[in-house]
């Protein structure tokens, strides 16, 4: 069904095409299903039905180097308790949720130490998207005000803690820090980090199924 929808109504874009053009797909919209690329390391934000062995014990979130893993797709949704209809442009300073397509949980953070760097843990939380206010992230465009343009850099600031979604190439899981049969070996830690504007806080959209900007509702009084 998703494939049919993509062919008829949507635009399916690969990373090299994700350049923030000037068509109806140039801005990020609610309902779009995207992969988020960590700008510094070029790893993609990722989750899977594997629980953290420490900290909260919630579903783990990492980043991965491979491009074609289906566990790296996230749906852009409204903030918890808000509404953002499909095709609505996402704007600088707006609070959103990132809903993990495969496991149906939301990107989440809290004041729990992360396993490697001891920054704030990032996890996935909630069943079928039913989470809480700790799933809200404020999206901040690197180039300032306006809608978030496809392929352009942004930061995600956790609304509750004010920490920033972060990853770092020096923090990878391996046998020495995760055990001999580590299920996430080679993957990179994703955390929420206190410092703003750190180079490792920046992300951008890459592959995905992008909904175009929805046309404004027509005024019924206009013939």
C-alpha cells in the first residue's frame, strides 16, 4: 500500500536528490516518512525492537551507516496533544514528534544517563504512538526562520530537558562496551546533549516519502 501511495501521490527521494528544491516537495511536511541523516558522521537515526540493557530499559535508539535499513524510517507527527494535518509545512521553532514506523513508538528522552557517553539517554516510547510530553522535540533550522527545507540542516531540541539530539563518531557500540554478542555492534550512540550549536547536533532529511505542501482550504463563499 505504501508503494502504491508513493507512486501516485507522493515523491520518493534518494539522498543525492534531497537538495531542498523549489517544488511542492521542497519543505518538510507533517505525515512525511523520512530518514534523518546525522550531518557529521553520515549515519542515519535508527531504532529497533531491542531494549537498552541499562538506564530506562526502553527501546534503544542508535544511528547506522547503512542507507537501506527499514528501521531508519520516521513519520513526522504533531507534538503530543497538538494537531498537524498531513501536508502542513513544519516550521522553525515548531514542536513535533518522530514516530518510528516499524515499532510504532515515539522518539523520547529524559534525565537518564546514556550507556556510553553518560549524556541524556534517547529511546523510543509508547505503544502505537501513544506516548507523553517527553516525546516532543523542537525543530530549529540552521539558517533561521521559516519552513524546514528538505535536505537543509537543523537541530532537534528536546522540549522538556532543552538538550539536543546528538551523535558522535567516537561513541560506537562494540564487544568491549556491549558484550560479545552485542546486537547493536557497529552502531553509533545517539544521545541528548546539553550544549547548543555543537557540530554533532545537526541533522537533515535524506531518503523518504515526502507529502507535498497541502493546498489551503478553499473559501466556500468564493464562486
